[in-house]
């Protein structure tokens, strides 16, 4: 039997029974392809891929980015009081229903594609999703024998209701979700992005978006969860084809993260220092791959999310390199989600923006390398943000250096052709 909604004893919900309820309906449209996000990983319902529970999960995340609570228990209490979950009242723990009701009233899928394996690992009909974003489906198809669908065109109606006193914060949460979130998997890399005319009405250009984001910046303190307070926004106009703008953005990001030196017949060594840093820390190296990167032991790409799994080719000239794979991860937690949100956004006038948002979040205190049962401590100086003059980070096809006084995120913006909004 479902428990009744708990009101008494909770300061946030000591409202009169007659409090007005706000109920609004929004029409949303998918503007970049969607994958995953259902109850089973990577498997979408072909006709009803959007679930109210998944939408609420997205809203919980974006609500959390607006908070400034440093105590995890207090943050969770506050979150559950609004979005549902276990709360403590008068010394007792109770599970309450959320006063915010989310319902997907109708949805229409007009175009979808199926991923299929080929000699490259997998292919997507029409190349609608860049391989860099869709790589997790390879295992789902190959190992789990799943049929993976990508939704390209979709519209749905979302109904949101809540007590009137909660509507201002719920409305801001909805706007953050449409601006920077989405539906399905890989939304931090722009999959499943949405457009809603009513929620986007006030955002005529990047300046309006910046003003909205900047209004949350009440302090610059870094906490253990990602926040909009102190976030950095960078954008670039990109015509009117939102999906094409997104594919171009992700392709550029893929090159930034993965490019290697020219070599035939296989790719050459990375422009980045991490492979040589791993060889140095593990003391495992091929005689043909001695550490030579000028930046020494440094892991700059950790700034874009952890863990990072590195697989070395230990055949032929690679014999002696670390085997089978090495994982860079935080010591106290399994992961540190990327604070970088990459998006293509449609403005009310139909124009598209390429966009990057870097959320404010404290970096893990310590990192370690894991190789099977072996663990290797990573020195603090290898932290991507550790001060170390002279680091070059040879990271691009042109071998460009990290500019003086340039942060890793500013280097990313430059490589993606984005300009920071101030």
C-alpha cells in the first residue's frame, strides 16, 4: 500500500491544505538524436522513449546545481522534500512523495535509426550520431546482443504541477534542463537536446543565457557536486541546422581529446602526456615507447571527467607497455562526472548555437592508477589543475601549446572555436 504524502513535521511543507497548485503543459521537440535512457541500458521503447521518471531525474540534477549546501545529508534532505525520497522529521525517517508531479501526456516518434556493427565496430545509419559519443553501444550490441535504436525526431507534451510556492524554483529548474540538459543517455555531450518555445522565450541570444546563468553565482566556492554557481559559458553561432552544429562540435571535441601524431599504418603517439605518465608511474614501457613527453607525469584530461581507461597496444613494437588496461580514478570515489556540458541550442528565432558550459565542482583530492589488482599512487603535481610552470600539453594536430595563463577549459574553448561570454 502506497504511503500517504508526509506534510506534518517537515518545515518545507507546512502549507495550508488550500494552497494553490500550479499546473502547466509544455510542448517539447527533440533537436539532437536521443539514445538510451530507459529502464534497460541502451534499449529504447520505439514508440514511447520518454519516461516521466527519467525527466524527473534530469530535473533533480539541475535543481541540485542551483544549491549551495555544503553538508551532503542536508542537501539530500532538501532535495527529497521537493523531488521525493527519504526524509527525516522529528527523529524519524519517512519516505515521501514529491509535491512536483511530472507526466508525459503524449509523444510522437517520427524518425529513428538502428545501430549495426561493421568493420569499424558499429555504424549509425546516416551518421546521425558521432562515433565518439555513441561508443558505449558497441558493447551493448556486440556483447549483450541488444538491438540499439537512436531516435532522431520526436515531440512530446510534458505536464508539470506543484504547489504555487514551489513554482519559481521548478520553473528555473525546467529552464536549466532545456538549456543544458536533455533526455536519454549522454546528455552531457549534447545527445537528446530539446527545444521548448515557452521555456526558451526569454533567451534571444547568448547574453540572455549568460545573464540567467550568472544570476545563480552567489559565491565561487567549490563543493563536491556540480553547481551553476561560478559556471563558465562559451558559445558560437552556427547557422540554423542544430543537429549539424552539434555533430560539428562533437567532432571537434573528439579531435581535441584523441588526436595523435601522424604515423603509418597505425596512429602515432598521443599529443597528450597521459600515456607517458602511465608508463613512468607503472615502470612498464616498450623499448620503442620510452617516456618522452615534455610535461612529464601529468593528467590534464582528468579535467574532463573520471575515470579514464587507457588501453595500450602491447603487440609488436608495443610489447612491454602496460597491459591489459589502466584506469585513472579518484581514490575515494569510483567516478568524477565531467563538469563540461557540450550542447547545440536552438534559439527562438531558429538560429543555432554551439555551446559549452563548465560547471563549478571541486576536483578529487587524490587520484590513483588501477591495473588489475595493482594500484599506483598519483602525485598531487599530476592533478590537471596543479600549478606547474612550463607545461605545454601538446594536444592538437598542429601541436599547439597551452598558452601562458590559459586554463584547460579555455584551451578547450579555443580548440572548439567558442568564445567565453562575459
